[in-house]
C-alpha cells in the first residue's frame, strides 16, 4: 500500500501558476471539486476558514491547507508544485512552492489528524522536497509522493 494512499494520480499538479495565496487556494479547490464532485466554493470556504485560524504554511516552502467537508466519503489529497513561490504567511516567513491539500469527511476526527501528520512526515523525508521541486512531470511527482518506504 502506498504511503499516501489517499492521493489519486489525477490529483497531482506539477507546475501550477498562481500569483498569491488566495489564488492558490482557489485553484486547489477548483481541482479538488472536479475530482470529488463537491462544490469548489464549499472547498474554498473550508480552506479559508482554516487559514483564518493561522497559516497552514509549515515552513521550508511547504503548506498543507486542509479542511473537513460534509458530503465527502473518504480522505482526499492533492499535491501541487507551484511554478513560482508565493507568500503564504508561513511560520518561517518563507514563500511556499509545495502545497498538499488534504480534505476529510466532516466526522473524520482522529483520521483527519492522522492523515495530516502522515503528510507532514512524508514531506519532511530527507531529500523529498528537492525531488518534488526538480520535477515538472505529474507521473513522477505522484511516484515521489506515494512510493516512499514506510517509516520505521
């Protein structure tokens, strides 16, 4: 089983062009809506609501925007590498160029937190961010995100 089994091969954006945080969230919501069948507005609002609590920019150019939504049956992930870094109000003040969108069912509870921790752990793997930044190919990016050996 892949480490990030909730990431679909269609949910990979290897060179997303955006001009800022708001547009990045809108684009992620739009792509997620096409793949989940949910409203892009509902997804975007859930992401904005979470961002109001504090930036999901975790540092080192990485952000993990996330939210819970009614009507979603399972945890959903989408990875995007931005064409150019944008200000995401990250904890370390650095611009963000790697985003992992994580959506969970409204009642997911601990499963949502476990998935969030798993994404953060994967993105902190030594050398992984450099590999993500070095590719503009969706299949290669999907492979990087899903074919990691399980952590001991």
